[in-house]
C-alpha cells in the first residue's frame, strides 16, 4: 500500500506542475499513468470517473480525488489531492510575483500568446483521449459528436447535455 501511495504522490505532483490551462490539460497523461502504466483501472473505469467528476458539483478536477479513492481508498484520495493541488498552488504564487514584476515587458505578451494555442491543443487531446475510451459503439460516438457540437455552438448548460446524453444512451442501449 505504501508503494502505491508513493507512486500516486509522484504521478500527481508531476501532473500538478504540467496543468497549464486548467486541469483538463493533464487528462491524457493522467489516464496513461493510471490505466496503461500502472494498470490501476481500465480506460472505461477512468472515463466513468471523469464523467462522474464532471457531473458532480465542485471543482472540475474532482477526478483527482476519485482516482485516488479508486486506487487506495481514503489515503489515496488524500495523497492525490495534496500532490495535485499543492505544488501547482505554490508555483502559481511564486510565478505570479515574478510575472507582475515584468508586466511592462513586451516579451511577456509573446509568451502569453504562445501559451494559448498550446493549452488549447492539450485540452483537445484530453477530449480525444476521453472520447476514445468512452465511445465503444456507434451510439456513444454520436452522443459525443452531438454533445461537442452543441457545447461549442450553443449556450446549453453542460448538465442538460449530460442528462440528455445519459437518457439517449439508456434508451438506445437496446438498439446497439
């Protein structure tokens, strides 16, 4: 158990420092570590935890706590939460002070503009990883594509998309 907790701490503290643009940017690596490298769960189980974390109220990185819980119970949940949120919080505080010091420098705007497309690409990769693990049949693929389009093109609240997608999957289960 101790080795598992150490492994969780090392993985999530590293992920903490990579979470530029929000927590979803680290989902592909989180999924790779817990599913492929350590085989603590299947891709389908990871996707289910992700869906649960997005449907529940609270921070969108609740998946961190859920993965810790799934792997090592209460201790795993505590270790992953501290490892994920501690290092990035400390780095953010230190970086903010330095960033403010250089607020009038022209290179700062170039760095910021370069980070935006990288962050968007990482978030898109996260979506692709979760979609690939979740879409095990044609109906689920259709739900994914329609949900993505509606989220992108409309102002429909994500909870409505979750509700309708769940109902379609439930009702459509007999078709597939």
